[in-house]
C-alpha cells in the first residue's frame, strides 16, 4: 500500500496502525506557474518559482523524490490519496492522479466528510483517521481519468472545459465542482481582481483594519474553499497594500 498525504502536517501525525509506505505531496500548485511540456520541465519551473522565497526549500531533494515514489509505485500496490476538498488540496490531488494515470492497481480517495471545509484532517484524531481510511472510496477507471484530466485543464488554463467536466460527474464526484468553481471565481476579469483578492479588500473594509493576522483569520472563515495558507493570502494582501499606496 502507498498512502499519498496532502502535506507534512498529516504525515507527522499519521496513525502508525495504518500500514503502508508514505509519499508526501509537498507542493502548492495553486500558487505560481505550472505550464510545462514535461514533468522534468515542471520541476524546474516550480523550483525557480519557490526557491527565491524559500532558500531552504531544496525542491529536488524534498519535493521531487516524493512524487517519484508515486511515479514508480509497483503495479499491484493499492494507493490511498488523502486530500481535502479545498482548491489548494484539489489541485495537488489532480496532479497526483495525473502521475498515477498508468498505474494498474486500485486507487482510493480518503476525503474528510465534514461539510465545514475548515475542519480537515487536522481536526481528526487517530481513531477518526482510521475510520476515514476504512471508508475510502475506490475510484473507477473513468473517475481517475476525469480527475487526471482536470490537472491538464488546470495547467492549460482551460477553465470552461474543467467546469463542463466537473458538472458531468457532479453526482459521483461532488467535491470537484465547488473546487473548479472556486478556481473560476479566482480569475481576474476587467476591474474585478478575482474572488480571493476581492474578499481581502472587503474584509479590510468590513473590519476597518489592515492587521494581517485578523484579515487572514477572517479570510479562512469566509472562503474556506480556497484552503490558502498564510503565505498565499499574504502575497495577495501585499499586492493590495502596494496598489493602494501608489
């Protein structure tokens, strides 16, 4: 068995009773460029994007080997993908399914069942994580193709195709459409800066503050579908502050 976990936080508290190898998706593909003609080119693009802000990031030491575990998984291995429903997690999940396109074995999805997107795996204790593991959803060949195709559409900025596809499977894979809708809403058009940035501007007006900690907390409350960490929100916040001072 191989468990693909959505980050180090889950890996650090993954129940020892759940057997199998672990691969950690240490990426935030929602943030920055993803256009590339090959995986090798993508690694370089991502390394160049992430390293300036994270000199200790060591993309080729810490990130790529985890993805290579996924690419080289034995064909009879059962793969469990532990991802949440927010856009941050979903884009990483779509990419992982793209890496698993040629995998012959079974692929399962472990999804937090909470309607409240703010309560992900972080809120679950060992017993609950083990229950989620037992309730994992076996993905059909078609479902796997759909999710992998969403990655290609994301990479090519084909939002309308992604909307159509996620609507077609909204009964069997209901978590895809809200994430794709959030992606669509995040795209700036005309004077509109996209929903994440518009939300931050609105929060600063509503709360009458530009205290980042307060803005970030409220952002997580209002639009949990994005799943942004403080780094993604701070980048948008800084852009807003810069625009307003000019």
